[in-house]
C-alpha cells in the first residue's frame, strides 16, 4: 500500500498506481540512517545520483553468529572468519568520533540513491572516512558482493554425497537430474 496525495490523502495499491498514467505524489515514511558512499569517485563527480549503502548495528546484519559472542576471542572469530564467508556486509568497529558506540556493519543489499546535488548541500552530515587500508578493502568487498554468482552448492555431489548433504541441510534442496540414484535395468 502507498499513501497517495492528489486533492486528499488515500491509500492505494501499488499496481493501481502503476496502471495510472497520471503523475502522483506519494507519501513515504522516511527514517534517518547511517550510510556509506558506494558509488565510485568518478561517478560521484559526474553522476546525477550517488549510491549509498546502509550501516546498521552488527548484530542486526550478522545476527546468528553474534548471539554467542561474549569474549574478544569469539568476536575475532566472527569478524575474521565470517567476513571471509559472508560477502553481504563490511564490518565497522566502534568509533566514538564517527558516532558508533557499538560494532556496526555496512549491509550491501540495502542501497539508497540520493541526488548528488542534494547530498552536496549536506556535507556537515559527513561523520568520517575510512582509512586507506579499510577503503581499499571496502571497495573490494563491495565489488565481490555485486559480482557473485548464485548457484546451488550441491550440484556437483554424487547421489550418495547428496543424500548425506540432505541430512544436514533440509530446506529447499532439489536433486538435479544427474543426481538421481542410478538403477540397473532388469535382465
């Protein structure tokens, strides 16, 4: 549902808005969030829009793994090992100078497009900058996220291996035709 305002305010389904050729003013809820620039520098200078990625508290982005983290040793494991396995986020440590009093993460899947001209008028909102090492790492992680290839990791397993895999992973696993158990023709 969207709240549409022409002469008054009314709730309208998105499909009805899409079918209407007239211009509509749509009222959307907006909340302030931390974000980091994801667009390349050359695009930021010339492009009409700048793409930002939302920054959220780390447990909201990497929830399961962080629930058991209590000691520095457990955090080291999560921050280093999970960062290698999970390409959807980029870790940001607490930094009071920036306004992060807890562990944070950039969530690459949550992008925001903002008009460049409008954003340039709010330079005072800029809280910080990644250091050179983190900046290079951020750019690489961002490119890895958008370059990934979705595949079913069990596609190469033989029928016996697939059976073992299915015992450990029960959701949404459909064998490929070449993974069906082979039966010998009757003589």
